[in-house]
């Protein structure tokens, strides 16, 4: 019993210090909504594991299309026949918001149908926002991407920006 008390009290103190820190207090999330038309790769190289699909797609942000807003990136096949015959692909996506300095960068992995260039219509994936620049400098969070087939895509970012 004494050992539990000796361990529990310092852990409780550490938990109180961390919970009260300014880093943990930043929970206000900014929501950015992006829409674009159905996706067709601009280039494909290789086949099987290592296949790379490259994209460049104009986007609308929070319902407004404007010059200089686009999504560019790559999907790389990392493994085949993973879950229910799907492929595992890594993403490297950059969303540019009008000014080239204002970017959000997305990474992560998702499962894809082996014959499809993108996620299957009617599905979604959640990926990490791994950084940002310009007005998104220091961003962290996630994006939920949904494929609506011929009706296009939405990407809903929920990010935290440093104070």
C-alpha cells in the first residue's frame, strides 16, 4: 500500500501541472471546409507497391471558389490485399488557400479499392494535419475527407492554431 501512495501522489501532481498548462488549454478548434469536383489523377507512375498517383485540383473554401485555391499531392501504394482486398496508400496532400504562403499539409494512410484512383464513393477517411504555414502556421488537428462520387468531395478540417 505504501508503494502505491508513493507512486500515486507524484503522478497526481504531474497530472495537475500538465492539465493546467497553457499548451493543454488551447482547445478552440478552427473549422475550415473545402469542396472540390470528382478526382482524376494528373499522373500515375509505377504499378503495384510503390505506384504513385499525383493530383492537382482547384478547391472552394467555405463555399467560395477563388484563384490560387487548390489541392495538390500524391498517394503512394504501400501494401496490397490488406483488408478485404484493399490497398494501403500513404497521402502527402497540400491544400493552398489563395496565397501560396497559406497552406495546410495532410499526411497519413487510408485503405483504397485496388482498382480505384481514390477512395471508394460513399466512403470517408480521417487523416492528420501535420502542419501549416502562413495564417495556418503551427496548425495541428485532423481532416475528415468524404468522397461523394460524381458529386465531388468535402474535406472538413478541425485544427488548433497556437496562440
